C-alpha cells in the first residue's frame, strides 16, 4: 500500500500491483474492487443491481489503514496489504493470511472472441437432452485483456462455510472440500460463501470459478474477469446475510398461490387428451392438484425447440387450457433455448442474426433476441392460456454426458467450460440462465400485468430470483444416495439468494442404462416395491419444498401407479399431498416473508441455531420456516435391490434436536428436550417432523386446489414452552397489487405465561385489509397430536380486536 485518497463514492488505495477501491453499500456491506489497469471498469453488472455507493470512514492507524462503517471494519496492513475484517466491536470475522505472500492476485489472461465462420462444420448428434448442435473449433480473435483472480482467506477453526450454489455431491459444509463453479445439468454456480462466523462474500463474477479449502489454505479463484470485484457482508445471522445478498442482487417476487400446489409431470405427456385426462383422474380420485406439465416434444415431429403445439396431437390449444382451467388446473410447458431442424422459430432467429455459433442456441445476452424469443413463446403458447414456463437445458453447451465412465471433477470442468467458450464470452459463462429467465419474466409482465410469471429453470445465478425463478436440481438418478445428497444441495442453493429450489420426485433416471449418468437402481420402475419405497420417501421430503413436483423418465409418476386404494404406498402418497395443502397458509406466508422481509423458507439448521455447533454439518435435516424441522428418510427400511425384503430394520432414524428449545413430534404431540439425539420412529407412513416449542402453526383444511385457501377456516396449532408469534401473510394470490401494498400481515400471538392466544391484524402499506378468517386455535400437549380425540376445552378465550371469538383448546 503506497497511498490512498477519498472520493465521494469510494476510498481509492494505490498499491505496487495496481489500484483498489472500497465502497459502502450500507452499514453492513462493503464492496472491494481491485485492478491492474489505470482506471476501474464501468461495465454494467449482469448480477448486481445498480445502487448508490458511498465512501467509508477512513483513518490511518498504527501499521495500516482502517476503513469502517457504523457496523463493519476493514483493517489493511501497511506492509503486506492483507485484510482483516471485524465488526464494530472488534470481533474477528475473517482475515487474509498475514504470511507475506500476496493475498489477492490478478494474473493477466487474453479473452478470445469466436468468429462466426460461414463454412464452419456443425455436427448434429442425439444425447440424453435431445439433439445437440456442436461446431468444430472456429476461428477466434483476441478481444481484450482480463485477469484470472485469486483471493486467499484464513478461516477459523470450527467455522462452517456454505453456499456456492447447487452441486451434486451432497456437501453441506465446504470446509475441507473443493468445488468447481460452472453451469451444467446437476450444477448451479453461485459465487457466494456464507459463514457461521457471521459474514458472507459475494463475487460479482459470471466466469468459471472454484472454491478450495485444503491444507494449503482457503482460496476463491475466477478464471476470467476484468477486475477482482466482491462484496463483503456482515450478518451476523444468516437470515441477515442472505437478505443483504438480495439487497444487492434483487428481491424475490411471490409466486401465484396456485404454484405452491402439487405439479403432476412425467417425461412426457403426448397429447391434449392425455393432459386433460390426467387432471380429470386426479379430480375423480380426490387427489389435490394445481398444475400438469407438458414436457418436451409438444412440437411437430422433429422440430426440436419449436415453441408451438403440434396441431395433430394438440388440435385446439385454447380448449386445452380452458378445459384444464375448468378443472382448476394450470398448464406448464417446456421451452428450450435451442432449436433444430429448421423449424419456424429457428429460421426466424437465424434470419435476425440471433443464433450463436452452433446455429441452434439463441443469444440470450442480446436484448432483441430475448424479445423475439418471448414473441415466439407468446404466439405459440401464452396467448392460448398457458400458465407457466419450464425452461429446460438452460446450460445449453454440455459436453460430458456421454460414455460409460463419469469423468473426474477437474476433467468435467475443463471439457464443459471449453465447450461453452466456443459460443460465449468466457467472462459470462455462468450467466446464460439469468438472461434467459429475464427475457421470459419481462416478456410475460409486459404482455399480461395481472399474472405473476412462474419460471422453472435447470440452472441459475445470483440475481435470478428477481425474475420469479424456481430452480430444480436437474436430471438426477433414482438412488438412495442421490436422495440424501439432494438435501444439502438444495440447502446450499438457498443460501445464495434464491429461496426457490425443487427436485424431480423419485429421481429423473430410474432405469440403469449404459451412460454413466443414467444409473438408477430400479429397472422395473414403479412396479418395483423398492422404487415405491424410495418414491414415497422422496415425495415426503418434497411435500415441504418451495415447489412440489413429480417428474422423471423410465416410469410413470401419477400417484395411482404406485399401488391401489388401500395400499400403504398409495395412501401415504395421498396423505402427504393432502398435508401439503393443509400447510398452504404456512407456506404461502413464508414466501410473503421472502418477498417483503428478506426471509428464506428452506433453511439449513444453522439459520436458526448458529449458536449450536452440533448443527453445522447436519446434512439430512432442515427447517421449513420458523416452526417445522423435517428429517427425511434417506435409506431403505423395507426393501433392498431386487426387491429383497429387509427384515431387521428398526424403521427409525437418528434425529438431532437443536439446543435452546424443546421440540414436539408433529405426529404425536410428544415433547422432547433439545440439545440431544433421539431415535425417531419412521414407518413408511411418516417422515419424522418436529415442531419448535413456542411455534404458532396455521393449518388449512384439505383442499383440492390452492385457490380454495382464501376462504378456508384455519386451525392454528400452538406449541407451548415459549412465547410465539406468526405473522400470517395474505394477498390477492396473483397479480402485482402486493407491490402497491395490497397485502396483509395478521399477527397470531401466543403468551406462554398467560396461556393466551391473540389475533392482531395489520394492513399493508397500500391499504390492504385483513382477511376475515375463522381461527380455530389448538394448544398441543403431550397427550394429543394431530386429530387427537383427547382434547378438552377450558375457559380461556381468543381475542380479535379485543373481542372474544372462540375458545382455546388444550
């Protein structure tokens, strides 16, 4: 460090290796930019939203420079330039190594731009994702000079690190691990880390990157960036960290109410008649349903990626949507960024110059191309009444899904990123899905300002949450190990800004075939009793997720494929679908909190119990909101491969109850002391679920579809042992009135000392009025759980605006 000066929006520090600026984006957020150029870059970020910055307070101190806000301090060592981050009280958050070696390095790299060669040979092949158009090596020119950046950190003993997106290994705490960050089927790259020490870091980078924590220390590396550019975020609680990530990258719009219901899908329904019949069969069987999904091949013949219905199999799209809507069912359709075989959409894109170098994938980085893509989606689907978008293959340049042996992690990273660089700027490899989603979201809002977009995508980036995106985990395999890995994968994804994550219930690939990725354990599909057990356990987990969706290939997925009426598997599937609908008031409130309060509904245990180190690496339990801890069953208890009956299973699983509170068994009402491990009963009919003492849990009745929720009376379960409060959220269920304050929070409060339940209504900022609901409180005790017949009445009363409205049940 040689000198510094303060500008209106930054303090600029000059060093022997370039210049650095530090900005304040709030008391708990600082931005650090370092470059070897004479000036800082001015390019608009794809990930970070524009926001005013200010210069921090700066003081020269013994041995260095102190840069601070009212909450956060950065000390820069005068000799080494190493950083030390603390809070305003001086508590150490993290520091860079003070070992004399550079802690932040920028190594010059050349960025090449591929030229579109008119005579480049394009090879068309068929893969698991359908056709692939791959071009041979094309001429490239040097476009500019950029940098490969590395930041070194010195982590504390016992500190856990989360984030980085969603990958396939099932790692929760990244201490002692390496992870490559690039977009691919099964992978979502998010350059974010969140620490139990009370801080987070967000790199403004869409390049190939990696995180490494090993015997040589901790390093975050990016391959191609104009500058080293990151944000340091103080919590200290994880909710605050993730909320501030959204302050930088965008808030989360609520999904329409129906999108929290059950989605029925498979690969794939083949006609208009079949789609409507699936909805009718759900209604005949009294199975709740809100959406059916049309996977790929809705187009004509081999016109892959064409955004229109085949007129033979879907002769009247308007009637298709109208018939489904009459059954209170929505339609989601699969749309692809790639187009093949000279369909009308591909030809139109080509004529406008909007296709990338493989002549098949549209250029989502081009605003005009995004507008054309929406025009095609509107004309082919939306104008008929289609309700939601499934944006498959949003990392369109995979190159490793072939062969019988899975390549090692480093090889996979190299061959996939090399393939993407044939078509995309190396600095933007991980941003394709972000821009693709933006085009659909903005297109639909412009076409119909009364319907909230629902976009399901296979890839993602920080910032994608502002476009209403739900990301699912890709084409996973039907194995017990995969089910377990999904839990940690989803939890880390939700740490990076987007709280909306989902997965294919039952795994996508069920059969066992030759490619390395097609290695399910159940060739007989839903006829295999072992697969039925796995499917039930997967569905129990998914019934609590932000999107509840069954999907996959190799075998049907409708509930009646898994047994007859009266069979345990069939009845359990129905019971958990129905439970999902009973939980809708709770789950819809969580997404209201996400939209208005920066909350995260799907939560690693460290969100709520950061003070209990025992939870840091528990990768098979999670919180859903403030009340519910779900404990998925991730190993077979009834059938092994074959299927071979398992006769010695205890049909229970180990559960850690976090310290600091008591816990209630959701099914029985039995109360347990926290801070210990128990063996929880786990017959096929039940997944262990526990409720934190002091919780106020609203439950609706069983519904056939989500739009029945607004008028439904609510049973409010109170779990004694602490004071409790739940701010019940409501709005119109669709549209954007919530942006103008048309929403309500109704406070449901429990005073444990008084044994008293109160309802206090408040309105939204724009004058929303509270819903007039029938609240039916139930105090859960050790003698009674769900539906207990032993509940009795005492003389306590419930008050709404000072008036008694019903009796309190204990």
